[in-house]
C-alpha cells in the first residue's frame, strides 16, 4: 500500500461537504490533514498544516475562494488546488484557473467524480 | 430566455442534484405560480439571494425526515439540527449556483441563509409572484421556490 505523499486541506463553508470530501477520498496517497470554513481560516490552516493539496469552495463568508486561491498560490506556488463549486459558468472556472487553481469540479459531485478529480490533481 | 426555459434550468438542476448527490433520482411536478403570495414552507429552508442582472431569491424547502435520509445516503452519521441546516443551505446554494451555467456570471448569489421554522419570513422582492417547483423524492415532498425580477 502506498504511504500518503500528499496532505489534503479541505476548504468549504458547509460541514456536510467538508466531511463528505474527507470520507469519499479513496486514494491512499492522500492524507486528510484538516478543514477550514472560509478563506481566512484556510490561510491560517495552511501556515499550520503545510498541505500539498487543497479543495476550495468559492462562495464563502469572510474571504471567498477566488481570493484565497490567489493568496495561497502566491504563498506556495507548488500547492495544487482543486476548486469545488456550484458556480457552473465557464467564466468562473476560467477565473479560478487563472488565479492558480489546477482543476475545477462542479457541485453536485459523486464520490467517483471526486476521486477522479483528485487523481488528476496528483497526476496519478 | 423565456420563463419556460428559465424554469427548465432549475428543474434540470434539481434532477441532476438528486441523481448525483444521493444517487436516487427525484421527480419534479408541474411548476406553478404560488397560490398565495407566500408559498408554504417545510421544516427547513435554504434561501439564496440573487443580485446582478437578475434580482430576487431561490429557496429550497424540505421536511426534516427527507433531509435526514439524504444525509444517510451521503454516509453522514451526524443528523443534528446544525447539519440539517447546513444541508438545506448547501442544496439551495448548489441549485442557484448551477443556474449560472445558463444565466451567466452576472447571476450573483449570496451565501445561504437558513430558516428552520415553517413560519419564518422569506424576503421576497416586492410585487413578485414566486414560482414553485414541486419535488418528489422517495416518499418525501420538497419545493424549489424561484422568485426573480
């Protein structure tokens, strides 16, 4: 069995979604290390936990996901970020990618879709 | 976009939500204008305010029993009031957010507000007539309320 090589931080204002992402992860290479409820918490958790992967919601209170992606990438250009959002228009996805996200998964998602997106994120 | 097309966008969103998130399809009944100014609410309601090119709100309202079963289908073990509120808000957010695929980026949505009483006031726009989309899932009945100027 592969030892975890990637450390995952989940950022979403929904507790149901945070727990779902943690539970749905089937990839042994990925270790869940923490969760944050908004962009401000995500920046704090990043400094504490040093994740290598982040899943990021966009519509959140305090600091939205787009701003948080930009700040995280500036701080850690190697960080791989998968945006997971209900905002389904193409311009939102393009904007997230331009800010430094590596992928975009639209809500709602199945466990299989999530794992496929995570596999792509880690280049497996 | 015609009213019929707009309603179709939300119906597609509802059908996709249930088949993807809980892997069990829902059926949508015939959409209709609210019979009274204020459509009846169920136990929990998630409300998304819409601004930008369109203004108004999108609300998803469902009974506690239905939300609890949906959480179970998601393998969630925490059926607390807080998690039921969280889920109903997340569903409303997802259905409103998915509509941007057709309405565009100028269809701006708020973070969800959650009401956990059938008597809670919903901030409908003045002089508006909400459209109600009935949703049947298993033996449960929910509604999507769309009220856009």
